[in-house]
């Protein structure tokens, strides 16, 4: 899994082309920048994923710093 720190999203090209500002490589536009949490496809990294036998429920805890693009998979 390739997680990205949300602050670095603006340097990453959105695979769906629905991102923010244009990203250029050697002066040529290559796509739009990832917009992180503002995108419906953004998913946060799961830091804790355990089954609690007592409550019979999943205990989930998500990162507030890094995540991944849900459009391209985990």
C-alpha cells in the first residue's frame, strides 16, 4: 500500500483527472493535482482494525495525517 501524507497531495496527479490545479512536468501539463480529503475517493489509512469479542464490534481507528486514493485501490 502506498499511503500519502495529505499535505503532499498537491504534488500528486489525480488518476481520475478531477483534481485541483494543473501539474506540469518540464513545462507540459500532465494532469490535475490530488485534492485529498475534499475528494469522494480519498480514504484514510486504518491504524487500528480489531474485533472486540466483548461488544462484538470492530474497533477502527483512522489516521488524520495520511491516506490513499480510493479510486485506484488500497
